[in-house]
C-alpha cells in the first residue's frame, strides 16, 4: 500500500448518487490507489467508467475476492433493505482484514442484518450515514463535491476494531466531510424526526394536492416556498419506501407527534387564538434560525452551542486614541430579568433595549421552551406574553443556557418552585462553574436539586417540592445568589429573607417592584413573601455599564482620548467602576441624569487624565465585581501600585479572573501578582505578546483595550464568548479607534 494514500483500494457497491459521489471524490483527491465500482447492470458499470466515476467496474463483487485485503475499504451504497443481501455475499468472499462500511439512512435494521449474518458484531463492519443528497439519482448524478462540509455520522458497534473505525473516518475526512459519532438507536430516532418525517410530509402533501381535481392550477401557480418545501418529494421513491419501513417505529412516533401538534394548531386557528398561534410561529422561526446558523457554524444569536466550539482570535495593533460618542448594548442583567419576570407576569410586557447577546438569548429561549410566547427580539424590542407565576410548562428536554451563569442560577430559583422536573445545562465553560452557592440554600428551602461532582452543572431539579421561606445570610456578596433565592421565595410558604454582607446589584428587587410585587428592605436584608402576583409592564433597558467599562478604561489609559457613552445605567449598586476610576484620577463627567423604568441612567463622558495606583476600597468591590478585569488594565497603566482585596468572587466567574488577568499582564511585562482575594499590580509599560482569555468574554475584551498602551501587538486567544455579553464589541472598538483584526477558524 502506498503510505501517502489514505486507503488502498475503494470498492463501491451501488454506483448511484451516494456511492458514485464518494467514488468520484476519492478519485479526484487521490484518496486511494484505485476505485472499483460494483453494480447490478453492466451498462451502469460502463457509464461509471466512461464518466470517470470509477477506474473499473464489475457486476460481481466475488470477482474481487482474491485481491482485497488490509487497507482496502468496501462502501455499501444500496437501498436499506438490500444491504442484507450484499453483506451475505461479502462475508463469503472477503477476508476480515477488509474494512466494510455503508451509507444506509437507517442503522438499526443494518445492525440487525450484520448480527444475523456474522453471528455477532464483527471488527470490520463500521456502520455510517452520510448526511447529503440531491433530488437527482443514478450514476450520472455522481458529484465529487457532494460531501464537502457535510456531516457523516458513524454509528460504530461495540465489536468494531479501532483500526477499521479510523480508516473509515480518515476516508470521509479526506473528501472534506465532517465526521461525527452517534449511537445507532439515537441516530434512527433523530433522523426519523429531522429527515424521514419531512420526506413523509412532502410526499404526502404533493400526493394530496395532485389528487385535488377541483384546483388544477395548484402546481402552476405555486410560489417558490412550496417548490422549496416539496423539493424532497422528487427523491427516489423506492429508497424512501425502504427507509420508512426499515425505521417504522421511530417514523410512526415522529408522525404521531407531528399530527398531534398540527391538530393543536388547527384548534388554535379555529378558535382564533392569536397569542398561541404567534407562539407556535415564533418558536418555529427561532428554531429554524438556530438550525440554519448551526449549519453555518455561527453563534446562537446567529446558535450558541456551535459558537462554543468556534476558535476566534483578536489581533490588536498597539497605540491609537479613543474618540467619539457611542451607545453600548442594553444591560445584560436587566435583559435577563425582563424576560424572566415578564414570563411570570400576568399580561403582556413590552421590552425596549434588550441585549441580543448569547447570554440573554439563552434566558429567552429557556422560557420559550417552557411554553411562553415571546415575540422578537428585533432591534432590541421584545414582547413577552406572560403566563403567570404558575403557568410555565415542562420543557421537552434539558434547558441549555450556553455560557450564562446568570441564566442558570436565577432559573434554578424559579424552577425549584415548579411542579415539573427540569434540567439546566450549559457549555464547557459553564459546566466547570460552582452551583452549590444556589443549590445548597435552595435545598434548605426544601428544593430537590442534584448536581454533578463538586456542585457543578448540570442541575437536575425535581419538581413538586413544597418550598418554605428561610432567612439566609449570604457568606459572600452575590447578586445572582440573592436573586435566585428571592425568585424561589415567590413560591415558598411564608417569608424569604436574604441578608447580604455587602451591597450587590439590586435589579431584581427594583424590577419585582416594577411588576407590582412587594419587596421589603431593612438594612442589609431583603424580604419577599409568597402569595402575590406579577403584573405586566413596559421596560426600557439602559445601556450596560459593564460593557461601557471597556471604553471608559480605554479612554482613561490613552492620552488624547475623549469618549461619551449615552444612556448608561448608573444604578447605585453598579457604579463601583466610576467611583474607582475617579479615585484613580480619571476625568469623568455625568450628564443628562434621569430615571427610566425605575433605573437611573446618564450620559458618561471621559477625557484622558493620568491615572495613579490606589488601594481599592473593599466597599466598592461588590459594586464593580464584573468590571475588575478592565480595571486591572487601568491599574497596569497607572503610576504606582494598585492593591485589590476582598474580590475572591472573581475566582469563580467564567474563569479564575484574578489569575487569568495576572498571567496575561505578566506576559505583557507588568510586575504583578495574585493574592487569595485580589491582586497587587505595579503600573508600568505594557508590551506586546500572546495572552489567553480562557474563553472568558471580559478577559478577552480587557486585553483588547490594553493594546492602546502597549508597545507591540497583542494577540488574544479564544474570544468566541465575547458575543455572550457584547455582540457588537468589535464593531464599536474599531469605530472609536482600536485597531482590531478578528481571525476565525
């Protein structure tokens, strides 16, 4: 065997669209030494050779028995119900060294055929399914580009040899396909819903309309949408008959589910139930948009699960100044809560300024998954049709919240009070973050919550528990923990009180009052009592001060800078960054101060002035906890030493933010070191270099603005999660004068 080749000989049994396309792709890319076709009819063999699809062809695979061995692959590309016959013939004439794989769209029946013929699960037979196709069929439809950027699902059996699995995987990768693995039964269930059901619907719809003799112009005047939807009804009828029969139980289950939902929609239309019709259509649109963007490997806002696997690098040129007037996106904390409380309210809530970042969208999708009708977001506008405190429905599966710790912790409080069971899960970063800070006090209230090792996600919440109010003294200041318990308190018998060791953001309390729910505060203790209700209201979300911070610090460290940020929320529990920058000598001016929807807002102007190092007052730490990564950049550019204490919560954010910033600043030439609850940073000259964000959006943005005072280019790795909180960060950064290049791979 030529070691430069991926495999030796490829034998394709069935030289139609699927088999012929693999043969043509392997020939074109030099994947193997020879491509041999096997077809029932001699004329098909002749056409395959004439078209250059294969090197040679035969009608009898037994003719190849003596020449196939280690390194050779046989690909079976025949209708599903014919695979058994081919397998029987192959077993009698091929050695166990030959790798055998297939392209059937139902794997359960093929697995059963393999076991029946081989008396078990042989090492050499690796089942697979290429997710690609066309309405065209036959050898003339063979396309060497058919599998480029398409998925190939392998469903290995327990008895498969590693060498055979690797050989099949490398073959598909060599024709530029993406190879995934899945359990056989899971594959058939998923494909029944996503492929087999749509084909059944398309065939049935066209057949129904074709027999409508009263309207012979249906097809003549059908719009493009009808044509696109029914395109798959032009697929090979025999092949799809076999697929339906081979996957009968899963297909019938999918059809029953569809018929039930279609019947419900019919009832909504008959009853002129506009709200629930909107719910069906908006949920469908959101799901379709997520699916479309998933195929394009884009992020959730365009699917958050795919974005978690994207690799995005920022390359930032040194120097520049920051100038202009901008408005950053809406406050993330308030965006989360507007969806949560709007969903639990009675009536319709209209939201303006909603942050269309992945974290807030995760919350929105979670409530959609629990039956809440939500229109939008569109240009920051969202309409939430509230279902009341007890109107949520059990989700059909786990609620995936991506990278959003806020979503998970606050939802845990709401879900603890529901009658149904639920599960909260997230991306790789979120599953490493501790959730015992909410799970343990919720358990004190009577909730039944199971976590993974060391209190990490997923959270499995067993519904129906009778919650009781508690008095909880928080060991660490945390708005998320406080909010979680207050939301659970809406469902708990009696009063729920939370005492905070230091002030934290009070958006939950303010918004509860805005929705008409009584919240009491005595000193450091906040109390709610069950039995009330939330009444829908309109919400205008101010710009996020956490997002504004990156541009405030950018101007504060860069000579000649002058920037104004408009309509920024200046909630007293969130203005630690302004207070700290003022203490460091920044030139900050607030104007146009006003109140919008219970939240104070202002325009903030910052003009450059030299900064000096300070000992950050611990009283300000909870008021600026999310802003410290950027403030540590300011400290690195200040004259003298900055000391941060009382910030241990930074170690349990998306990453250990204290260590991540210290590591990066050290790489850039700054003298600094981490302490247990903070850091000591000596101001100096930032250099260039490559730093790691650890998939933390705030770390990534902080090192981006650091380049303004650096002597060389800064490369920031793993920046995909910036979209979780600040979807247009890179555009605004370039707009105000930061030289930023985004590299995707």
